[in-house]
């Protein structure tokens, strides 16, 4: 049971579920991409969006697992529109392939939920030579968003419906390296700390959404970009943790964490609720806007990260 359930200005709280924050909303005609939809809050996000009539594309590394999730959702919700497409966010080639295939389809794109991620993994490099957490949690989503942005803009123009980009970040963005982003030592094992590296990627998720929001506003595009903290949920994102710590965490989970249904609420709220219309460049948790760290609000840092990321994906 989540103990801190005081409602915020939205009328929702930390105990609100994804179904509750989207109650009565008709998403028929909308199309959403959800990365990492085969477990945890990604699965619940896909399920609830489909329940509200949204055509959901689950973007996953393991297509077989994705199809299993699709079958389960369709069994519960026979009217659900679900597609499964392969996407490995740690590989820029895979991201480009996914984006090309989606952009070649006749589907519109109203909602992009950058949800997938890994947490506190041991040091490793991706096949592109990037530190694995940064590659998966930030660069993969940065590239994906960049490649799908024109589709989102064109969809918003033709439909006259606001496009929404949601980056699933975390309050762990407050626990990062002292400089925030290790631009000069990103791919070095020297000084690598798995938790700080994870926090760095979550800070990057917020900075990305903020800078993207600023650029979209300058263009007067009808697309918003926000970031969210889902809460602490005991999902398989903890798979890299010490087994003893994971067991201990699980034992106390019922006293201090959210359920998966509660954990997906803020994502679904920002993606679909009409209260969020026109709101962009904000950070949400418990289905209410809140204030992230000072580093997350640093525009100079956001611009530097944008340029750094563009150099990586353009190489």
C-alpha cells in the first residue's frame, strides 16, 4: 500500500492507477508507440492505452515476448489494436531500422512514450561503443525521437490533435555524477559507478525533453515533450542488482513502493489526459507537475547534451 496519497492539483495522487487517470477518455483514432512494453509499467501503459481505444505499437527487443503481451491484452480487451515491432535501443542500427519501418507504414503517430530502460548495469559498451546505460536509456530514445519527429508533426497538422512525447525519467536523476553528465569520460570504465551512471541517464531524459520542448515551441509545432517519474516499482528493471539487496527491497516493497498499475499512471496521465493539453517542458510525478533538480533545469546543460547527442547519432 502506497502511504503518501494526498491528491495534487490534478485531482490525482501517488495511489492513483493508470486506469483511474484515463477514466472516461476516448483515445480512438490515436496511435502510440511504447518502448519496452513487454514488462512492468510498459506493459501496463500499453494495456491501458489500448483499453482507451488507442492503437498501440509495442516496440521491443524480443518480438516473441511482445506477441505474448499482445495476446494477453487482446484476450482481456478484444477490441484492442496492438502491433509489435522489433527495437533494440542499445543499437543505433536497430533504432534506424524500426523508424524506417514505422515511417514507411500508413500509421499516424500521436504519442511517443520513451519508456524502456536498464538500471545500474555493470560497465559495458554497446555495439556502437557507447556506455550501455547511456546508449539504451538516452541515445536510443534521442535517435528514435529525432527520426519520428516529422511523422509526429505531420500527424498533428493533418489531425489538428496535439502530439505528445513522454520520456520516462526518474527522481534518480538527482543522484548522478557531480558534473551531471560525464561528457569527457562517457565511455570510460574509470570512475564508473552503476547507480550514478543510471542517474545520469535519467537526468539526460529530462534535459532531452526540456530542450526538445523549447525547440518545438520555437517552431510553433503542435507537439509537446515532457518527462515523468513513475515512482519506485519492483519490476525487472532491478535485474542487475545484488540478489540480497533485491530480496530485501522486495520484502519492504509493500510499505514503500507503488504497484505496477500505480507506476504506469503518470505516463498515461501525461500521454492522454486533457488536463495536460498545451503543457510542455515539464516534469511530472504522481500525475502532477513538480520541480526536478537544478541540473535538470539547466538550459545550458540541456543544449550541451543536445549537441553531444547529435554528434553521436550523426557520426
